[in-house]
C-alpha cells in the first residue's frame, strides 16, 4: 500500500506532481494565499501603454490580453475573485518573460515579480491538457539536469555527422508532425569536443579577486568552449576562478521563470551550499537568464529561515561576466581582431539586470573590432528559456524578425551573452539562407587577449 495520501481528484497513492495539479473547484478564486501577485504592484500600472510596442506577443498579434497591461488586468481580475480560466492561463503562458516592459514602464511597475508569482499559481492550481503536461514534464525532467543533458551529446553528435539531420530536414515532415521536436532539432548547435574544467584556475599575475563561476546546464553541455573562454578571461584579468564542477547543478532559472517555485528553491539551496563557504568575492555568470535568477535568490528564499540571509548575501555577490570585468577594470592587453560585430542584447541581461553598456564597452576596447547596432534591440529573439520549444510557431516568427535585423547590419559575427539567444538566432539565420558566425562575448574577449586569429571566431 502506498504511503502517499489521497488528494482531491486523484486516485489514492498517485502523487500530485505525476498527473499535474488539481484544478480549483468551480467558481473558486484564481489565486490562493501562497504568494499571489501583489495587489499594490498590480495597482502601480496606470495603463499608459508604453509597454505595448516593446512586448513581443503584442507586436506579433496586437491583442490587448497578450500585452503586459492586459495580463496585469487579468491578474487584477484574479485578485478580485475571478476563477483561473483556460483563457487566463493561455495569456499568461504566452508571455516570454523578456522584461522589455520593465525597461519601458515609466511607473516602475514590477511586472517581473507579478508574472513570476502568477506563473507559480498557474503551475500549482491549473491542470493542463494531457499533451501539454507530458511535454512540460519531459522538458523539466531534462533541461535543468546537466548530467542528463550530457547523455544526449553522443547521439546528437552521431545524428549530425551521419547526414540524417539533413535528410530529415529535406522531407519537411517534422515541423508538421512534431513541431516541438522540430524546434529542438533546428536549435541544436553543432556538437564539438567536450571540455572539462578543473576545480580551480589560478589568476595570471597578481590576484585581484577570487570568483566562483557558474557552469550552467545548456552552457556546460553544448557550449563548453564558452565556459573555458570565460575562465581564461577571468584568470587573465587577475581572478582566481573557483569552479567546483562536481558540486554544481542547475541554478533554478528555468524553473523559477516557468512557475516551478519549489523546484527552483531546491536548486538554489544546493548552489548556495556549494559556494557559501568557498571564500569567494564574486560569483560570475555567463548566461543572462541564469544571472537574472541568481540575483533574485534573496527573494526566492526569503521565506526560508535557514537560507534567507545566506541567499541574500550570495545574490549580492552575483555578477555577469561583463559587469565584473568593467567593475574591476581591464589589465590584460587586448590584441587586434579585424571583424565587424553585431551585438545582441539578451533580454535577461539588458532588461532584467540592466547590463547594456558594459558588453559594448568591452567590445569597443578591442582594437580593429567594429561594433554595429541591431534595429529594435528591445524586441526578444523568441528564445526565452524553453518558450521557443513550447511555442515553436511564434518563436520562429520572432527569431526570423531578429535574424533579418541582424543580417541587415552586414556584420560578420553575431555576439551575445546567452546560449539560448545564440541557438535561436543562428537557427533563424539558417532558415533565411544567411551565413553568419555566432560567438559569446567571452569568446571574443578571450581571442583578443590570447591574440588568436579572427578566423577562430568565424568558423
């Protein structure tokens, strides 16, 4: 006999997280008392509409309820006792969480806090159709777990090398039969050699700081060269780099941005435990979405007396790579890189963290590098964590819009600070028949510091 208690609407012995949450009773209010969207934050919205032209879903569809202003109206209805309807959930799910509206809002509305609290209510209280539940269960059983992701490297590399990928693409069947699988196929980067970083990398020259470094999930599995470049740049700039690869797991960004609050809290506690007593001055992140979540650990664990203070202290030490390099000031000489670069603002770096000037400052400091700006930089590329997998059609439209603007710059190299953006824009460029190299900011800085030929970046 199972020791799992029976729950309303579920067979005895079946835990809630297997079949999904039980829907509220008919007529029950949308939100319960466990971190609902705060009414005072909802009331900060004066419905001015400054958010509308920056919201990717409003730009695509022109629907009021698919804008930040419209979603805040739905939150207010929920707080006033309206039920959590499938329609309300659909509008919440369509939000990319790009936070462009937070930048645009003249009233300082905390839409980031509102959508996060609303999403965790949806995840706990709304029962999705079976197909959605299966898809989401598969996504969240895989992507936040680096060791599970690593198991895909071999089969994916063989699939790419065998020519099967090209054959599947020529048939055109996959997007019609399995659009989410087609999205994953188009996004997958070319799999190279797997790299492994040591526990610690010593500073070159006088030590200026001791930093921890997040290796991440997708970054660690599919872009190990970005982590290696990040560590080399930090060491060249006088940082002892503490990596602790065996103790790191997911930071929880994917979970918290999709309403899986309890799961995100588990990941956050584990990462705080791993680095809390490591003696670091800063904790460095090279993935925009991860950095955004890490800086909010104080809020995420505020209700946990064993972790609240430690999490807030940890969050205060988090820095994006470019943010820290500008803060410390450069000491490593830069060598010329004769290349034209289009820099793409990752949403969770520019909007959620406010880091815009620092990457540009660092890139402009590279001799002979020409920096070109992309039109409509505030509009998301459509990646948004796993939003492009869950919503492949509108994500593809946003990706192609961004790819068009990137190609219009005439740049030889696209540079950004987020693995999801790199994959999303590269896939859209390929669909448009373009030819454009992509690189992380860390890779450009590393090539300049080590006097590598620019062709290393353009392969």
